């Protein structure tokens, strides 16, 4: 394996090296066909097998019930911000949203164009350091669904447990899907951009309960109806073939690692090392409250903006790249998704200790 840096980017993010190697071969010559996968017809037997395997592995790993469809769409999770309410709301219909960060806020803004939106909780007053527990908000009986973002990439918070409010859940899981087991049956829709934990940018995974497919108003354009894509097996138009293929490879890799329970344990171990380094000194300050710290994205600050800039620059010089925090929070952020290696976390923790000693 050639020398590689440790990539802490929040997305597009690090992929398993074995996946990159296989993809590099297949982009030139797939299955000894004499042509690359990205040149191949999306309706060929070879690509249909790729699509079917990706679907089957997602179902197996997440234990997706048989009454759910797995869709491979385009437009990113941001398109789901309007597709969800466009398909499920309408005049006189209400939905409840939890505002726990930038992406949840964008989803709320889009939903307001299609129905009544109640924001049951907002973390804005405390700079989104916390996600709510069930006793901190209520959901109206006539709410069609409760929407949440399971993991907040920017602020480094997550829902350690999902809400139990007697209401159908819909979740943007872009930054922590496949990082832990999930009871899919509690959700009407789960959606996720692939580029953090599932593959490269370009494909969005939607897992939707079948009975919801018929709720869509007739006025919604065909491309924006979930039913259109479900009825055509995600082949209504040309799908993002290479991105889907890579998702399939990542799913294979996840299965080889022992599945989602094993991955959750590994993610907990990696995150604990970084949080221990943060908590060991006053030099570093974690952004998220301890009871809802993310295992995927760890946001933290140093005493001054100047020290933060120095930290990021010196870290990059020793192969620790992508540690600059989001502009809304500043500081630093270490994104340590499934494929991020333990060795990189250990090197970061060592660097943090050395930097604090020299500059504290």
C-alpha cells in the first residue's frame, strides 16, 4: 500500500483502501469485459447484477423489512429536504421537525413550502450543542411524521437513542448511516447522501416504507415521486452507475468487517480516544455536550483562533489533513467515519498531546 495521508474530511470522505483499489481496476476493465464499468449500459446484465447486489447488501446489513423499498436517487440529501414533504404533505397536513443544526434547518425551510411545519425543538440558542430527549418537546397527534437529523456533521452531536413519540420517524442519516445498527421499522423514510459512510458522492440512498409510496399528490412531477423510482427499480432514468457500484463494494467491506454491531464497537473505541484527549486538558474544548457526542464528527476548539490555525497547519504537515472546522463553529473537526483507520486516530491523539504541551 502506498503512503497515504489520514483524511479527516467530513465528506466526500475516506473510503476503504481495498474499495479504491478494486474500483480503480473496474473503471478500466469490469469483469474482463474489455470496457470500464462507467462505459457500460445501465440496463446491461452486468450492471443490473451490481445494482441488485448493492440493494441486497444494504437490506442485509440494516435488516431492512420486506415492506420497504431501497432507492438509489440523485440530487443529494438536500433534494430529500423537499421530496419528503412534497410526497407526504399538502394542504391541511402537518409535520413536526427537530432543529438540531444547519441541515435540519434547511429541511425545515423546504418543508414549509408544502404544508404546516411545527418546529418542536431548536438548539439554536445554545449553538446546537445538544439534541433533545423525548421529554423536551411534544408532537401533535395529527402530525404526519417527526423529522430529525440523526447525526450533525457540523456541530458533532447525534441522537444516541431515537425518539419514541408515537409518531412515524423520518431521518436524514447522511453522516452516520451504517455506523451502528438501526431499527428500520421505526422509520417511514431513512435517507442519506452516500459520500460520508457509504461511497462516493453522486448517489443518495432512500429507504421507504411501501405504503407511503401512494400518498404522493398527483401534481408532483414524475422524477420527484418516490413511487416513480420504486416502480422502476431505481431505473426510471440513468442512475449514477459508478457511485452505486462503489456503494456495493463498501457494503461488501462492511460485511467482511463483521457488520454494523462490530462497526459500532470500533467507532466507539475510535471516538473515545479523541474525546479522552479533549477532556484530559483545558487546552481543548469539545463543542457538543457529553450526552450526545457524535462518534463520526468530533468538533473542538483551542484557546484562540490563532492557535487553531496553527494546529490545522501543523497537523496537515504531518499527514493529518482535513481538520479545519466548519465556518459556523470554527475551530477543528475530526471526521472519523467507518473507513477511517484506528492508526489515524492514534496519530491525531499523539499530535494533540504534543501540540498542547508546546503551546499550552
